[in-house]
């Protein structure tokens, strides 16, 4: 996704929320987890 480990940890810990393209991509993945595998092929 192009985010740093620190950014990801901040999201997971509730310090910050994803915005913009990251928010859209995470919403798509939440709805369709298999999308990750498809995108990485």
C-alpha cells in the first residue's frame, strides 16, 4: 500500500485514521479480502 510501518501501527492503535486513497483501498479490502491476492498476482 505504500505506507510506513509506523503509519500502520498508528492506524491500528487508533492514534490516526487512514485518509484519501488508503481509506478507499482499506474499505475495498474489508468488503472483499480476496482482493489482496488478486492485486498482488
